[in-house]
C-alpha cells in the first residue's frame, strides 16, 4: 500500500478521436455510393413500338386511332426503398464526462488522489461529471480482521524504512488537505467489504461514503473490514438499512469484489489510484487538482468537437 518511490509524474495518454470531418466524409461517401437506394444514373430507355400489319395507312386518322389504342402505357422509373441514413453525431454540450476511478480504500495515495479529484470537480464547471469507482485490492490475502500495519510494512520493505514512509505520505497528504494518523497499533484492513458497500450505495452518495471511509480508517483507526463499522458509516451518509445489510451480509460480497478487481477496467491497472477520463485519457498516481482539471477540459473539448485532432 506504500511505496518508497515518489508519486508518479503526471502522465496523460489518449486515443485520438475520430475527426468530425472524417465522419462527415464517411456519411457523404455512403450517400453517393448507392447504399441509400439512389436511382440509377442515365436516361431511361425509350419505349419502342413494333409495327403491326393490317394498320391503316400511316398518317390517316384511322391509323392514328389504332396506334393510340395499341400504344403501351408509359414506363415509370422506380427505385428501391430508401434506407435510413445515420446522420453524423452532433456534439452534445450537456452530455456528462465519465471518470472511472480505480482505487483501494486502504491505500493512502488513493485517498490523496480521490481528494484531489473532488477539488478538481469543484473547479470544473464546463460539463457535468459522472464518477464511477472500481475496486483494486492491494492485498486480497489480508485477514478479515486485518493485520498490524507497521509489522506488515516492516516485513515487506524493512523495519527501518517504515517511519520514513509514514512521514512522506503524511506530508504529501497535509499539502493536499487530508490527515493521516499512523500509530503503533494501526491496522491494515481487508478492504473487500468496503468496496462492496460503495458499489451498493446510490451514485449520489458514493463520494460521501468514500470520504467517510477514508476519514474513519486513516484518521481514527477504524477497521473498515468490519461489517458493524461499515454499517455505521453507510447509515451515516444516508444509505438505508436494507441497502447496507444486502451489501455487507451477502455471502458472495467478497468474492464478487475480488472478481471485479481482476477483470474489466481494473484488469490492466498495476498501480493505484488510476483515473480513466472519457474512456481515452489515463492518469496514473495521486495527480494534482490542476492536472485533473486539464484532463477534464481536454475531454470536454473532445465531446464538444473543438479539440485539436493532434492533441
């Protein structure tokens, strides 16, 4: 859950969107290529009438009457039923930007990154934003009742490095505006149930619930792997008792979260926090609010059709 390396430098990668001009050219090509049932080109063939024997002398009134009686009906050019043509998409200034957040609730860098995202969203007013949270388990083998954090980190990185790790993340957190309290008895919790509770919460309450989980775990030392503790946190942000009970008492809650952490959007992620904005812009690490706002503005420009195709 910690790293001795500094937070990753801001990285911004994107997939170039299809140019609106290319979309229009494609539609025009479709319309001109006959797929829409365009009538055949060229003048229709002239109707021919074979001379019949026994007709009155050409030019006589009787001949004219007989020719008129035997003249075929005029041909009418017909076309196949026209197929509907899909018009090029018109940018919708009201459609939201979707931000996918891959995180673990026991990761301090994730707390900083999610806090910075909240700050960025408060500054960004170009479009509405929808945030979706996806679980990432730093250590799925953590016991359900947790384990001592200092001992765990000491075994993994060396006992002499633990204090400096605590100091570093605490300093970065303070600069961002969040607190971390690490003591001798601090535990690392099994985070699966906390992810299950976030997934069960109504979308409008998920961000508040995540903040409550972070505050409880990182500042007050609450075990967020404990169902009773999570029940209080869920009810505290306005979830109803039935939602909380269904999420935490489900026999498959932990295994479902473990499966989600191994599949879907989280499958290709190797470190958290990780942000995917508008399905094309990826940001790794605890990014600053400024970097997140920049990415949101890029996404907004793309959705509005005003982005530079080369950006």
